[in-house]
């Protein structure tokens, strides 16, 4: 196993020395990993069914009601007492910890929806009789995955554009700068409103539309680093030796811009999550019925008589964004050569 270099070891020690950011990283990683397995934690389908000496896995496969001795070819409703009795007569089934998916309509509530927290619904239900905790887990997953995806592709496009501007300069830099000034003046929200009147926005449509504008945040940082580095002696020597521009940019200049870019990533991820939540809150985000933190905030606003809706969504968003900010501070400290923690 290769050991870390002294420089990377110092950076790792600096990251660990920032206790707030270090523990925030592990808390966020735990929550994200847990949300990745949301289908095994919150689902209306059993994890495993033992029926007539055979094992069935409804989460992964489709099983009709006739598989368990029922009358219909449609998918078995495992919360239906009739289906439950059929399975329990010849076997058993193991339900997830939360026996509701994000879109499960609960029909046996003790109080009208939105119902308060109870033993069956730990964080209550929303105004459409759906379990809040299950929607919270699924909403956390889709928000973080959206943020990661948008941040990744924005970084690739922004770093590429900034490196080209900074390395070549001159008319190339001037053209890109004027283009970015015009492009950044386009109101993103208006574009989304216009498109929402024509098509139904979904995960990928929102990703593409936000990607059209979010990449510009990386350009300035990378461009400045390339403008500074292109006058270094070793870059001039590489050009004199006939090294290709692509190799110089990727091999010799890009590492100089990596530190500034990596430091910017957690804050960019926070902005991406906030953007999706804001669009969902306004009604221009994910399709209706999708698990979304922004939609939960909107439900909290529309149902002030059910404070658990607003409190839950607010605390979740606040916790997520706070953890990302703390992680960003720790990364910034770890990459700062002027800081050394004991």
C-alpha cells in the first residue's frame, strides 16, 4: 500500500484538526449512505418473503397476487390484509423499518391528514396522507445526488473554459469574457418558467437547464490561476521544448488550479441543493408527487396547523447545508499552506 506524501499527509492532518469539519464530513457521509439504501429502509414492499418453501424478493422483482394464491394478475399489495393472510398461511415476510414508500397513501390514519407524529408515522404525515419520514429520506437522496451531479459537470465545463481562457489569453479570453457577460445576464428562473409551460420538468431537464448557467462560477478562479501560471519559467521551458498545449495545460498547469477548485466544491454543492429546493418550493422543480425537500417546505407553508411539516423540512435543509459549509471550511484549511495545526 502506497503511503501518502508528506504534503498530502500534512493536508490530511490539517483536515482532521478541524474537528467541526471532520465530524461534519462523517455525519454527512453516514446520512448520504443511509439515503442511498432508502429502498431498504422505507418501502411498502417486503425485503424478503418466504412462501410455500420458496423465497421471494419484492423489492427487486415483480410478483403478481396469484404467486401467493390470490386471484389477480396485478402486482401484490403487501399491505392488503387479504394478501398478508395468504402469505402468513404458508410462510412469512420481513418488512422494512419504515413500511411506507415516499408515495404511499396511508388509508388507516387515526386522524385526518396531515396527521401528527405517532408510533406508526414517527414524523407524522403530509396533507396527502404520505409518511413524512420516508419522504424525508428519499428527498435527501435525490437532493444530494442532484447536487453532486450538477457540481461534477459544472466543474468539468467551468474548469475547461477557464483553462482555455487563461492559457491562450488575447482574443480567445476576450471572446469568452464577452460571451459570459451576455450569457450570465439571461434570467435562469424565467427560462425555467417558459420551459415549464411547454414541457414537464424532470430530474434531467432541470440538471441540463441549471448546468447551462452554473458552470460560470468556476471560470474566474481557474482563469486567474492559468493567467498567473502561464508566465512561469517551467511553462516557458516546456513550450520551448515543443510540449503540446494540451499536455502543458493538463499536466503542468491544472494542478495549480486544483486547490482553488476543490475548496469551492462543497459550497457549490450547497448552492446546487438550494437551487433544486427553491425550484421545488416555487413549483418549477421535480414532477408533482416526487420526494423533494423543497416540496416539503411548501407543504409546511400551506399547512401552518401542522408545524411538524415545516420544522422537519427546515431542520433537514439547515442540517444538510450546515454540514456542507463546515466540510468546506475544513477542506479550505487543509489546502491552505499557511495553516498548520498541531
